[in-house]
């Protein structure tokens, strides 16, 4: 009797019976590959995969089949060539910029960014010897003047969080390319349904998939998309991580081994995700895929509801200004016509009218009176939620940084959800009566 023919003991059976690795089941829905690691058919196969000479799955910190579906789907939606899914939107921003800046690099970034990104660029980057210059995203001369010999990237949000400032992507992309660097766009608020940055010259897109991609406020995740438009080979000396042979990759360069379509994402995944451990869990990837399947339907309703809510707020006597591109007096209404023909996103801010009373106290009274709308540090949820940026999501920013981002103590951010628009308006109306 061979070993294969012998009946197994209880412990062996409970570990191995009923499953053969690699068996196809032809499920319609992408399955959750809830496994930390993957079996190899031979030691030779393992050696080749670890050396990156053969593609395949090794360990879920680096890649996972469920995660791969999310990556491929978002890459196609953004018009890109490859993507890396990671543990959060913050991780997506960090790993993309780390990979581009290398050692001692410099990034020119918009002043109108999410507070966590400002913390990363303005504080943590300094701990790693990286530099940042913040500029008003509408000041094109400021973008040009900020370029240094060690500049390696421009970074901005397509629609700024929280005041919905719409970026002139094409103009900033042109300046970035004049400087020989790529433009990275955080497209979280717009999503590829409303805006594809690649169509206007951007080179990389990052998403907090936690937001509209997932859509239900249940799972963290982030995605980096290489749009395949930036020619790193034009100045290879700027990008040693891609062009200098490295012992980790068998003494060949990533560019040589993987070519222009896979080199950058391989650098992100094999080095930064692998070393820093910012892996996306298979279950979260599954939930984000499920959310992504209804993105267009949800965004269309978000947009319609947001327009209704913005119009109501614009007419309310307790509201001083509404930062939504659909409002006639909005300074970015013209830019929005070019970049957001399907409608303006549902994340925006408004301010209460000036008063002698402390602004925080007035905001607190309004926010605490809300009944349907929730006070939550998130956006892109199916539910309507609000936040007070100055004391919550952007609370680490200096007074100067808050002013540059268009945020005051009277600013309330709203992420309009999928409820009946009349119910959202009614809740705001009764709460604003307390202002």
C-alpha cells in the first residue's frame, strides 16, 4: 500500500480532505480567496516565482486572486495598464509617492488636499528625507516656480476634499510634463464614472476605495493605477528604482524585466507593499468589487441628490456660501463643465453665515440637531454624512494650511447619500433652524 492509498488519520483528514489547490469551480461571482499563502507544485516553481521570473501567487501580503480582480477592473475603468490594491487610500497615496520620489525626492502638491495627505506630505515625509512644496492648485505659475532639480512628481485631487475645488487637470499635467515628472491624481471624490484623469494628461491615479468604490462604508481599501502615459525611459537617471539593476530582482532592472506596463506597479507591490505590509485583505477586496459593480448607478443618484441639496443650502438664510460647482456663483463652475459633464460630485462643503457668536458653537448646534444625517469621518457612503473639517479630518493643519484649503471654523462638509432628497433637505432644514 502506497502512502497515497493509506487511510489518513483524523488530524490529517481534517486538514486536507475535500480540497485540491487549483481546482476550478467556475463561480460567477469572484470568490473570496481567504488564504494567507499558496501551494507550489515544485520547488523550482517556488524559486521562479520568488525571483519574479514567473508570475503567480506566493503570499497574500504581495498579491491575492480576489485582489487581482479589483486591480484589473479599476485599471480598465481608469484607462490604465496596471494597478495595485492596498490596505487604504492613505496607503495608496503613500506608496505611489514613495515609489516616485525615491531617496531625497521632492513633490509639488496642491494646498487643497485631504488633511491626512497634508499630514503625510508635510510631516511624515520629512522623517524620510523627502520634501514637499504646497501650491494653490489654480496658480499655474506657482506650480512652475516650485519645481526643483529633485522634483519627481506633481500631486493633486481631481475634486478637492472638502470644498469641491475642481482641478484643471490638463493645465497642471502640461506643467508637470514640462518639468519631466508625472502628475498623480487622487480621483476618490470624482471616481472614474465622472472623470477619467488619463483623458486629460494625468499619469497615475490613486483612490481611497473605502469611499465611492465600495460605497457602503464597510471596508477599507486603496488602489494605485498606472495609466501608462508617463515615459520614465526619457530620463532613466531620475528613476533608479526602475532602471538600476537590483539584487532583489536577480540583478536586472524592473524596467528590463517587466517593461513599461508592469515595472512601476511591480516596484510598488514587490518592494513597498511587501516591505511595509500594507496588504488589502481578500474579504475587503471582495466587498470593494461588489460595490464597484453598481458604481455608475449609485454615483448618478449621489449627483442628483447633491444638486438638490446644494440648491436648498444656497437659498437658506443661515448659509453664507455653498462650495458646489452647480451653484451659479461657484468659481469652478466653468472648469466643472469641462471635466465633469455628467455632474458634480456629492462631496462638498458649506459655511454658516458670519456671526458674532463662536463659529464652532453654531456648527455644533446644527450638527448635533441632525437626525437622519450622521456625523461621521468618512465620505462616499450610501448614507448622508457630515463632518467639521477644522476639528476632525483636517484638525492637524495649521491656520495657514486651513486657509489655503478654503476651510474655516464655520465650514461643514457634507457627503450626500442615497436617501430620498426631500428627506435630506428636511433634516438640514430643521437643523439649520438652530443656527
